[in-house]
């Protein structure tokens, strides 16, 4: 398999720096590095996005405004390429041992206005919606922990894979009664009319409520077999 090593790094786009720099001046930006991979058998070109903040696994990938804006720019480029027939699929994975562990909370104390919080939330919604609406099959390759916001990327992809050697998904926000709100809430049929365990949870993690209730109650990551058994 031949690999085109050209990377798309949109971590320094004007859009990401214009609105949130004053709130998140010290954000550690997780870059969205896109690499073209020539699929065997002349099937076409597959693009693999690797989330990487430039540190080792002891400093996991997180999602802040600049990170989301960079990922959004990459997905916008990939949509154009997909619509032109240039690529046949898109995958998202993390740096070695880590997928992503959620939101970058360093700037939260500086969010003092409702409009600021809404803008950050909408940025997350729109970014994950871009992944969900790509006109080619999409994949979330969970190569390591996917906690909180990191666990909201997989529901936006067409297909998901989990590592066999260690646990991966962990909807930690459910412990404090927060419904997964960046990617999970946009799933078809998702509703806020019921509880996390019996309504939204099953649509994110499978039809059986046990797929989300027990790990949340026990405050631990799910094994790959539990969401698989739950559908």
C-alpha cells in the first residue's frame, strides 16, 4: 500500500484564533493531521485524520476551541474532495495509546458570558456534524481512551472500532448528569424526553441500557465487548 505523506494541518487558521484566544490563551492545540492512503486494488484514496497534540501519552489529546476549529477546517476540505470523487472514505484516530479524553477545561473560568458558552458549544456541534455529514463512509478508530468529549466523536462516524487489549469508551460526563452533548445528541432519534439511561444513552451506546448505566455507576471505562453486546 502506497502512502501519500502530505499532511493537512489547519491548527493555525484565522477562524480558530479570532473568537476564543482571549478565553483559552494557553490551550494545548490538538492538531488534525490528515494523510492520504492509497487503498489496494485501485479502490481509491482513504484519508486518515490523526489527532495529535505533540506530546506523548502522558498528556492526552483534548478538544478546545482552537482544536475544534482546526478539525473543522480539515473536514471542510475533505467534504470538497469527497464531493468531487477524489476520496472514498475518512477515518479519525488518535496518537499512540490515546484517542481523546474530552474538553480542554483550562479556559472555563474565563467564560463569563452566556454568549461565549453558546459559541463554544455550537462550534463543537458544527464540527462533529461536519464529520457525520461527509458524503463518504467515515470511521472512528478508537486506539485508546476516549473519555467525555473524546467519546462524542465515534457517534458521528458511520463505523467505529474498539481496541481489543484495553477498555476505551467512557461517558464520564454522565456521572454528573450531563448528556453527551457535542456529537451524541445529534444521533437520529435521540431525545431528551427521558433519562440518560433509558433514552439518550441507548442511542449512543446501544439498545440495552446496561451498556451505559453500569460503567457510569461504577465510574470506569467500558470494555470493548460491552458496547458490542449492547449493539
